[in-house]
C-alpha cells in the first residue's frame, strides 16, 4: 500500500492495486444483505408506511429516502443512535458534519438551556448575534458575516452578493458539485454522463425542475478548462463557486497548485471566488479548509459544523463584497436569521472546538484511515481510502479520483454492498454511497475499533 500526503499533511490517500470481485458474487451478496436489511429493520418499514400518509416519500429531505425504506431513528447521544427497531448503531454520518461535537454535546445543551430562560427569537439585533458574528469572523479570517438557517440559503445569498457587487449575473461551478437546492446551483449536480459532453469541456446539465440562468460548468482539478471559460465569458461572469475539497463525491482533494491557480485566474479576470465550506468548515480544521489550504476566497459559505446540531448557516467575506448588503444592492432577509438558540450554539461550538480537540479527532481519523488502508491491502480490495481533517471515506476504485468523471467510474455496486453491510451490522453510514464518515468529539478508541473491525468483517465477507 502507498500513502500520499499533500498540502502539509492536510489529507491522506491510501491506494492499492486491488483485485476485482466478480459481478455474480456482488449481486448474490447484495440480495442476501437486502433480505437481512428488511429483517433487522422491520419497524423502520412500518414507520415509513405511516409517514407516507402525510409526508412525500415519508421523509423531509429527499436525500433521506431509499428503497425499500430508510432506517428511522428514535434517539441519539454521543456517537451512537438507537433506531425504532431498538438497535444501537454507531453514527459515522453525524449529520454530514452538523454533529461534529457529538449528539447532545453537554456544552451545547447547557448553552441552549440557558438561552431558553431569556428567549428564543427576537427578530431584532442583539448582543448575542453580534458576539456570534465576531466569533465567526475571527475564526475564519473574514471581515463580515451574515447568518442564515441552511447551507442552501448561504450559497444562494453568497451568489446574490457576488452578482450585486459585480453587476454581472453568470456563475461558474464544478461539474458534479453540490451547493444546495437553488436553481442555478442544481446545474450538473451528478449529471448523467450521456448528457454532458467531453470531460475537458462539459455541457451544463439543467434538471427539469430548475431554471438556471447563465451557468458554466468546469471539471475540478482542471485550471486550464476554467481559464478557457473565463477568457470567453468573463464580461458576464460574477463568480466561481466550488468546494475547496469536494465532499459530494466521496472526498476529492485538490492537486498541488490547483486552488492557487484558481485564485490567480479569478484575480486576473475579475471574478469573485466563493468557497462553499458548508461541509468542510470546522471538520477541515480549527479555521476551515481555506486557511488550512492557504488560499483565501472572496466570499465563504458556512453551515453544519458551526452550529452543534442547531439549524444554522452563514455567508461572509471581504468588506468590498459584503458592502453590497450594507448599501442595499442586495437585500438579505430572514425571520429566523441570528435567532438566540442558533447564537447560543455558535458560542458553545466556538468555545469547545479548540485546535487541541480537533487534532485529537483527526488523529483518530488517521488511525481509522491507516488501519482500513491496511485491510484494503491485505484483502487486495479494488479500493482506496481518503481523508481530510476529521472526515474519511473508502472509494471503490483502485485509482485516485480527481473529478466527477473519475467518480462515475467507481464501483457503485460494491459501494452499495458496503453501505448495506454496515447498516445491517449496527453502523449508520451516509446513504449516498459517496459520502464520508466523520470522527466527532464523541468518538474514541472504542468507536474506531468498532468501525475498523466492521470493515475487516466486510472484507472477509466479500472475499469468502
């Protein structure tokens, strides 16, 4: 096995040559695991049937739905959840980063309880919202910030700010990238390969439900393609939005020099650079991915990890662009923006998300990555492990993934089998087959051992 490190130990990727697993074996074991799934999650099926009467798909976010039905959770504490079938499950999803500090973190709970004595919503400015903004600005190295309630709101308003500040409407995004459910940002979010043209010059794919406007799409880790788009359309492009590390298709890290070149091109062509750190944020390190990678955007979007499980997001950045809000060129509105409960969560997370604590979690993550990488090598699996900050993933390809087209070449059948196996054996992993595990403040050696042993058992199962 070979381990690669880049950007001063900011991530790890372990690769192995691997040997294929026959389609017949995979399909047989998939059928076996789906039958087991229905058996051990029977009450989740009953709950879903009831929910279907009042909720489309029985869930409040379409991503939570899968066939035949999703696992329904009754409670959670620390790093563990109990589902409606009474099974205690290790949570490795942790709300895609929203539960970085763990379920029912005592510091967050204490701040929320204290806030309940003084009010939950003022719809007026407050010292608590001012204090929270100061904390976020200081930590993430930005001039000004506005709070919102979801990552989708944060990315939408960041783009509106860029449009107002630049006087232009067009945007550029990464092929395969996800930035919430705004119309323009739904373009080419995991598009079908037969609809999107060549890898170097992608054709934007607009879902039937979206009204996109001017949206250009470029591959990740391809600065030349970005420059071609800028050269042709810079007069109408307001901004380029991307995750500095892609976390919608596993974990895809930037090539050496890629983000630096992106910054140079945006400066050269007068394009506002937006980093979507909704999923990275504090999971990337104590000051986020931008500062860790050493490339500063003009605007940044935050959510999930800064809120301790309370609905909360933010967008902010340099004064020269946030002034578009101040002078009225872009109205940012929202009844629940900066509400007292969310501000309490910001205070708690800012206090406890110390460099020392995040380094401890990252060390556990590196341990998991290394041990899983060794198992991949031992069983010669066609896979590799990738980590960034406190997140990690197993990507079912022996080759590194640098962009969306590489991701589409991975083995989704084995990914589905791995997902099923873990759920059937008391580990809750993200349902997308392409998400990441997260080592939270509540995970310790017991949880890492449980995770690694589960992967070893899975490797034994697929090779049996």
